[in-house]
């Protein structure tokens, strides 16, 4: 937002301001005559000091002198370069600007306002905030011949765009404006903050002449604007000499009577409600910090001048008679500092004490406050000089004075203090210097650390695919990256996923100024994390970016521990500026982070229902059984699938579940020790069942699991399941029971459940199990014909009796081949238990076959005996064997009693077969012997 007002005049607030104003008018006059040698000037000043207002004043001067003033925000002037539509080289930048000037020259005479606005104000920001800066040019030059008219370029807010241009510069020279700044086609004024001019590449910095806007001078203010000493002093301190805040403050204070000011409540409301803050984020400060002084003294913040007070020993400083040259000499004598530094400090000393003087230009400093006054002077000095390269060359010497002024009492009081009278007096400031320093902090400090140029540091670390700085704030991991692409790469790592996904945790990602994620880089994961308060991505302000980049010069590897580095900086006794600026930027960064910290939504709602007594890690050892079972809470099964599972439950349910155990329950009972398996809990507690009069119903446990998360919470978790692979998805929560719930959702969403080969089970049941069990039943039927009341199958008895269950299971498995992956998985889990009785089926098959064959053989022997009775008539007649005798023999042998096992039945049938076979054999032999005897007698009779 442009705060300056085009309609207002750039009012001088010191003699230096007047001098700068005169110099600029002279430059414009020389430019019109073609006698100006230097055509590139930097307007330098801290935030709020009036840079934009001065550009507007130059704009108006140009209009008066028939020069075409073209006002650009730097972001608009270099728009095509920043958007990568123009390759960033000094030549291309120069051509881009010249092309825009040419287009404006063509459009102005024609009054083509749309084209003028498109070039000068593509974002419509100028038209919104200060339209007259454009309208005035159109009104002045529209419809006129401007072929020979000179052009003046006014470029504002360049400090924010120059680092971006340097980053895009394709030549590697770090001087993207070289050709343009050296060109002599147009006069140009460029507005910079002090730190911004320092960030210019060395060569570009030397290509501009500097015009530094000073702070307001109390003497000038008191003589020309506000006569009252207390109000003029307060006006300076409440604005810190910044033009923007000064005029607003002066307007407020001039209306106030002293009685009104002395009302503490009213004074406090004025300071907090009517006065603007000073500086820009992140080092913005209120007009005054009222919490730094006692409530009874707040009124003195609006009327700050010496008063009658308690008698005390004080220095009496006549600020009108204070000779800066003499003061500089005393500084050199006391602290052995550089002459130029001594002169600069003496100048700021006079400016500072003037702002604490009375109507007679006298101020009274408690002798104990002299060192603190010196620190206040240094604060003032650093606010306006911290960005100058000259200061940076000797900054260590100047900054050492913070400590030396408090430690070297002889130098402070014996050398410098003797410049002024010191005695007991009943005049003094209403606030101590410490209170004044606390109430009126200066806002801006150069973000550069130990001469580490931010862009150099950015180039050094960019491409490492790691955060430059990392620290934690509670459960939030804060990450600062050298570039957006480093963040994109880092977001693929386990470290990032663990920091951002784990329940209650989150990540605040700080991207450097000028960096942003392109549309195609905004991953679905980022959107999910942001939507659930687990990730926030922000772009830092320019100053904070530069501070963090510059501070990384101290690192040997990344990510660095920011707290440790800042602690070292603050404890650096040799670099007081670094210590002070670190405190400022640490506070600014802390405030930024605090305001932007994501607020993660938690997925943990307490211990999941029935995990401890049904499906949790202590109850079901096989994780996939639990996962498949509780997945029923998140699945939308077809009615036929629910019926299928209910049928499956009937086959495997336990006796507790009503109407007796299922036919196949024995297959899963006691397969594993408690807590190691879980097969029985699946049908007993998790599968749907047929409820009387209510159709197929979920178990109470499944319904409670379903209600663990609200539907919208489940929707969010399901959305993430579609984005992440399982191992990353499970990072949401580390507890085993919650992890089972999460895996159930992930597999449900993905339709990814493990299942055995169901066709293989179908083949096994159909070709092995059912035929064998049928054979067992047939064996019992055969045994009943021999008089047996059954066959005792012993340990196989349950298996033999479960034939109906296996027939039903075959039906269920066949239907499940077309079911969902979840249903197949559950069927597979229970059906695979038949593998445990494979050997039993084989054994049973052998036993049944053997017993069956023995009975068949017995029956065959009985038939043979009957046949032999009629065939061997001589033997039958010889032994006088009647038909009923044979029937009795056969009946006695084929009639068995009791319930033998299959082996006993086999043995008994074999024994009885053997007896019948022996009878048949005896008849056969007797028959042959009688035949032989008969033949013998016949032969004997024939001989006679």
C-alpha cells in the first residue's frame, strides 16, 4: 500500500531536508539543459522517513519544468523479468525499460490512458492508492508534441525487487541493472531502504549517487512547526523523526491542552489509538511502549521536556552551545575511535539531546544516566546509518561503545562529562533515560549478519534439498528453506512426513521473500495437510528473509539449529550490533511464527472402542485379521455380501453366539494361545449376523468403531489414504491399535486386502473334503447293513460330522469369488484354516477306504459261501448241511455289534470274511475228496 499523499507537499523537517530539496531542483534544472553529468540517483531512507513523498515531490517539480515523470513501483517496472517472460540480463533489462518508455512516449500524445495505465500500473495499485500521480502526467502531456521532452524515471520500493533480479540474472555478474544505470538516456531516481542500497551488487551500488533523507530535526521543528518544547520533543520521539508519523503526531498533539495530556487514561488512549506505529514488519514498533514506564508517567510521553523535580546531581547540557567538533575530540580522547565515526556520533548526540531539551535548549541528565544516554544516541545513530557501507567498515568500533560507555567510567565522566557543568539542581527529565529508551525503541536495523550477503548464502545452500534452519515450537516443526524447490524436494522425505503427519504435530514452512510454490507444485498432500491444520506455508518478509539467509553464513552444514546460533549472536560481546539486531529479529521471527503456527487437528479420540477386549494388539495377534474385521466399519458392502458374511459367521461362530457352535468352529478354536491369533474373534465379535426380524445386522463393536470418528473426520482420513502409500499413511499415529484402524481405512479405500487363492480352496473342498466325508457317511451306512450302530471315527469324529458345514462353505467360497476384496480377505482368513486338517482328511480317506473294502470283501465271501452250498452237493449231503444251516453261518458272521472304529470294523470284517472263506474252502475240499472216492469205487467195480 502506498501511504504517501500526492496532494501533500514534501515538507522539510530540518535544514538538511531543505538542502536536499534545493539540490534536487538544481539537478532537474541541469537535466533540462543537458548539463547534468550523473543520471542515476538513489533516494535512501528508513521506512516512513518520506522516500515516496519525496519521489512525488520530484514528480511535481518535473511537471513544472516540463519533464515527463514516469512513476513505477519496481515490481511493475520489472514485471516481465520477474515472471520469466524476459531473460534477466543487463541488456534485456535495459531494453525492457527503454521499450516501456518508448511505448509511453507514443501513447501520451494520443491520450491513450489504457495503454499508459497498462504499462505504468499493471496491477492497478497506483490507481487505487494515489491515482493523481498518473492522472497529472496524462493531463499535462496528452495531445501535445513531446518529441524533444525529457523523461524522468521514478522507481519506488526497489529494495524488494533487486534480490529477485539478482537471483534471475543469467550472466552471473550480480549486476542486473548495470546497463540501465550506466545509460544516459533518462534521469532516474530509485528509492531504497538503507539495507536495500547495501544489497546492491558492489558495481551497481557505485553506479548511483546517493541522496540520504535525514530524520526530522527538533530545532527546525520547534522553530517552524511546534513551538512548545515538550510537545515538539514528544512529537520527535513518538515519530522517531520519521516524516510520515511526524506530521500525523504533530496534528494530534497540537490540538491537545496540557490538562488533557495529564489525564493518564486519555493520554494512553491517544498513544494506542490515534498514533501510527513506526517502521515496517518485522521490526515495526508502536509509537510508544507504555508498559515500559509506570502509569503515573504515561502523560510525559506526550509532553517530554525537563521539569522541576527532586533535587539531584545532574549534567546541565546547553544543546545550542554544544560544539560537535569539541565533542568529537573528547570521544577520540576517551575511546580512541576513528575521527569520522567520532564526528558522526557527535552529530547524533546533539540531535538526541535537543529532543530532550526545554524551551531554553537546556537538558538535565542525571549523572548515573550519562552512559545510558550514550546508548540512546547509538540507537538513534544506528537507526539512520546502519545501512551505509561506510558505517559497516567500522561497525565493530562503534558498536563496542555500547559496552565501553558503561564500563569505562573515567572516559565517560572524566573526559566527556567534563564538557558540561555538573551540580545539584531541581530540574530534570520526568523520565529516566532507561525509561525513554524502553518507551521509544527504534524500529529498523540492517538484517545483514557479519557481511554475509543473503543472495550469496542463498546460492551456497540452494539445491541441498534440506531446510536451512529448523527448530520446534511445541509440537510444530518450523522450517526455513533457501528456495521453494528445496522444500518440494524435502517434502518427499521421511523426516518431513514424520514431522507433518504424526498426530498433534505439524510443520510451518517459511519460504524466502520472492519465492512461492507454482500451481503444479502444490501437491495433493500439501492441500490435505493445510486443510487439516498440519502444514502452513508462508512467505517471509524481505528483512526476515535476509536475516535468516545472512545468518546461515555461520553454518557448516544444514539444517542449522537457529536457537543455538541466535544465542551465540546475542552473547557476542565484541559485536554489540549483532547482539541487538539478533534480539530484534528473533522477537520479530518469534512473533511471525507465533501468529502463523498451524493448529493440527488430532485424529486420536481416546482408546478405540473394544480394542482392549476384542480386536486390539492384546487380543488379536495376527494384525491382518483385526484389520480386515474392523474394516467392516468403513466399508459399504452389497446386501448379498453381507448375507455371505453372515453365512460364514454361522459356520465358524462359537457357542456363546447362540444356537450352538457353527459346524466348522472346531477348525479355528484353539489354533493359537490367547492374544496370538484372533480367528475366533472374527466370527464371534466382528462379522455381521442374522438378527431376528431385523435382517443382516452389524455387531455392536463394529457400530462403535464406525462412530469413533465423525463422518467428516473419516472422509478426511480416507482422502489422505488415497494420496499416500500405506507406510507413510500409518505415520498419522504410532499406537498399534489406532494404526490398525488406519490400515483398515487405507485398505478399504484402496480395495487392497490380502486373500489366498479362493479357487484353490474350492478345488480342495470339492475334490478332497466332501468326497472323503461322504465316504465316511457311506461307510456308516454300509456298517449298518452288518448290524453296526455306527462307526467311531475317534479324533476325526467332528470332521466327519461337519460334512454339511463343508458343503455350505463350498457354496460361500464360490459366491465370494465375485465379492469385494474385503469379503474375499475375510473368507480367506477363515477358510485357510482347512489347511490344518489336510492330513486328517488324507488319513480319514485311507481308513474309510480300508474299512469299506473289508466290508465289501466280507459280503462277497458270504455270497461265495451261498454259491458253494449249491455247487458242492456231495459235501453238503455228506455233512448233512441244510440250507438253513448255511444261512445261519452267514448270518452269524455278517452280523456285527456295537460301534467300532474304522480300524476295528476293518479287522472284524476281515476276520469274519476269513471264517466264511474257510467254510467255503472246507466244502470245496470235501467236495473234491468225495468225488475222488466215488471215482475210486467206480474204477474198482469195473475191474471185477
